[in-house]
C-alpha cells in the first residue's frame, strides 16, 4: 500500500515523463491527420489556423525539452548524492573499527584470498630454482599429496616436473604419490620439505634455500608412524590440500 508521499511522487513522475516524452505528439498527430484525412485537416485548419497550432506545438516541445533535461540532471545529481551518502556510511563504519580490528580483518581477507588462489609456479620462479641448484649436490625427492584435492594435485604435478628438471628425480617414486595419511605436525603451511626424524641429508639445505625464495616454508620432520612411508635418507615434498 502506497503512502500519500509515495503516491504524490509517483503522480509527479508520471506527469513529468508524459510531458517529456509526449511533447512532440501534437505536431506528429497534426501531420498524420493531414496525410490520412484531408477533410479533417481542412476542418482543423478552418477552426484552428496552422500558425496558431505551430506556436502551441513548438511551445509544448520546448517545455518537454526543458523537462527532459531537468530529469537527466536530477538523475545524475541523485546518483552522485547517493554515492556520497554510501561513502559517508562506509567512512563511519571504518572509523568505528579499531586499528587492531582493521588489521585482523585484513589478515582474514588475505587468508580467504590465499585459500581461493590456486598455487602456481611462475616461469621466473622455475628458472631461478633450476639455476640456483645447477651446481649443488643432487638426490631423490618424492612428491606426496595428502588427500585428493584437485588444486593440490595440479600443484604437485608442477613440482614433480620442477624437481625432475632440476635433477632431483626419484627412481622409486617417479610420479606424484597420493597418501591418505594425516599430518599431525601442528603447522598450517600448505607445502614443505619433510625428512625422516634425526636424519641428516647434506644436500637438503640448498634445496630448502631455493624453495624458501619461492615462498615455501622451512622443512619439517615426519613421524615414521605417519603413513608417508619415508625411508632414512629420503626427502619428500609434502603438499596439503587447501
């Protein structure tokens, strides 16, 4: 049910729009009658001379032109005022948030964005990794995915190709290994190097340094009961599904 103010606003809008869009109608109608009904046109000419009709028709068109321009101006002005109002509300909301709250909100947004962004290896990262390990000692690195995430699988295939090209192919685990084991290491990193507990591998440090430059965290050790089937002297690149 419309209230009186809304009803009045509706009526004004209808009238203004009708005048704006129909202001040229009398002129068009005059020409249509002249073409379709010469007798009717003669009768109109007798009672309402053409010069008088033209003054009325041109005046009505000018009124319609002014109203149409006013409506366009009002529409743009209302849109700008609404934008200013929205910005003022947003500024007020931001002002009410404490600095610590803002920082927390930003971190949450970053975490959500990272969770939605597929992990990729850029060409510069790939070239830098291979170049930095060109003269380093080599050894086998297995690539293990925990779970069956499509995003993790795609990332694992890229890493398997990277390690193979850099000289770290694993003759026993030539392709990506999928494991249903649960990692209980207490870290939230999505991928990292893993070794058998208390295992010292001389060439692990150079690989870890190259991975760190790509944004991949420091290495970790894996409990031999974790179900990853790692052996002493073996390194695995473990990928957790997002």
